[in-house]
C-alpha cells in the first residue's frame, strides 16, 4: 500500500464554479516531498473554505483502482488529481476504510474522517452527463482525512494502517447511508457507539 501521487492545486477564477466563482479542484502532481500542516498540504489551496476548509477535510485521498474503474465506465483517461484529491493511492481500500482508522504516511499521521460529498463544482469540472447521480450510484467517494501528527510525505511513501476500530463505519457505508441506502444505514446502526445523527436519520428514512 503506497502513495502513487501527491497533488496540490491553486485557487483560480472559474465561471462554472458555482457561487464562489473560484475553485482549486484542479490538483496536479508534485515531485518533491510536501510538508503536512494542520489544515492540509503545504501549497494546496481551497476556494470554498466553508465546505472544504475544516480540519476534518484537511487531506482528500482517492484510489488508483477506483480511477481505473471509472476509466472503463467513462471511456477516458483520468490522471492522478483529476477528482481533486491530494493523495492518489495504490493498494489501499480507501472506501472500505473505517472512520477513525489511522494511516502513517511518511512522517505524518492521518485519520479517516468520512467520504467526499460530490458538489456542483465537481459536476461541472468533470463535464459528464448525469455525473452527480453516476458518482453517487457508484459509491466510490474516496476519503477525507484529518492531520493527527505533522510531518512530510511524498509519492512512493508506504501507507501503513497503524490503528483501526474493532467495529466502525466504513467510508462507503457512510456515503451510501447519506444517500438513502437503507441496508448501509442499518449496518451503521448496528455499530456500538455510533453517532446519534444516524439515529435521527433512521427516524426519517426507516420510520
């Protein structure tokens, strides 16, 4: 399990980027090692800090294996960073990771906090018909991570899972449940100590 690519982006003006009119979704691979700060990677910017600026969204990871799946679905090449991720992984079950799982990458420690939620900027950036529905149906969202220990990382670094809850909520189940999947929601409800917000959702969804 390793980091295939480390990607950062600058905030730029874009008429298609919703109310903000700016976006930093276009992440590009860097060859050098990157310092990891409390709010993310050095040199990586966010335009929509209201939705993407929290410590729980410091770093976004996406699996090369999921890109390969999407390439077959879309019939087009997808480079690392195309989905706006900071870390493109290889051999890591990103969507099967449990919330609270911790990864040692380089000299930094990262913790999985949840899935990516697709937005209008992502839809417009991809320019694919029905993209939000297709992305949601595929349930391959990738994972957000927060920074637990500062350090540095780079392409080629190993991803070591150093802690994993005995029972927990997977990134994929979180994503599915948030989009109305009753089976995923029931799996979450069966996890001891789950967040009460899931009970509230169950009342609305399951009755």
